[in-house]
């Protein structure tokens, strides 16, 4: 592999053939969103996987989330992404391949380009892991590009970021909140804060326990928050 960073390509075998499909991916801690060029968002599911006896994948996405807090001891339901970065490469790879196959009608996916949105305030090693996740999978990847989430957020929201006037983008995720200032088409300042929606869930659980002497689970707390 020839690897180039931000807004560049990974060229497999030194040559590149134009792919017919282009996928945009947001690997969120709580959810994974996949869009396809010309169609918009084609998948929006929980970024969760359920594994039985430490080896067999029995559920993914929303189906795995339905098992959360209900599964027996031999079934582990987990999030492969934590705090905005990939924490479990093997499970995240399995999830991604499963979802892309699902979007391909459960057939072997053909050649496609992939654009991945990542937090800007992460290390180069963490950023590289997003490249390698796709490049090392059995997906037929053409170009693999990385874009900073604040830029993608602003463009997706229709904000004008090419002028000298500053634009603030606040992305509240499950584990982190990214606050960014954009101007003249680039990121002036970006900070990833380790507080997100999960902290709100914990606060709700604590308040219910304190006020009503009642323990509620993460799902109930999230429903109250929403």
C-alpha cells in the first residue's frame, strides 16, 4: 500500500481504477452512519456487536443493541469505537464488512471508494487506524480518503466556511464533544472534550437513584434524555 494522509488516497498495487460506488462513513461511538454517493444516508444503526462464547458473531447494529443489558453471561454486547477512536479493530472490521455486504444485497461487495470522517483532535496513529481498518479488510477498496469531522459537519449543515468569518461547530457524540472554529475553508482550532451523551445518561441514572431510590439501565436513561 502507498499511504498518503489527509484528503489523499491509498492506491492498491500502484494503480487505480475508477470505482462505481463511493461510500461516506462516520464511525461514531454510539452509531455508525454510511452514505452512498447519489443516495444520501443508506445506513444508520447502532455501532454495536454481540459475540457469543468469545468467537461467534450473533448480532450487529440495532439487533445487537436490542440485546444490550438483556444478554446472558456468555454473550458480550460491545461498542468497537470508544471516545471517537477505534478500540477494537477486529470487531469494527467485522461490523463494517457486514454492513457493506448488507448494502450490497448480501453479495460480495464490488470495488468502491471510501471517505471516512474522523475527529481532528486525535493522534496520527489513531487517524491511521481508520485507513488500515478498510485497507486490511476483505472489501475491494479503491481510494480511501480521510476528512476531518468538523469540515464534514459544516458542509453537511450548509454552513459557509470559505469566508474569513469564523464558524463554530459543536459535535456532541456519545463519549466526546468536539468544538471547532472554521474559517477560510480550514480548521482554525479544534478541541475534543471527553464528555458526551453517555455522561448525561449517567447523570440521569444518578438523579433517579437519589430521588426515587430506583436503579434504571442505560437504555431507559437514554430514552429520558431524548
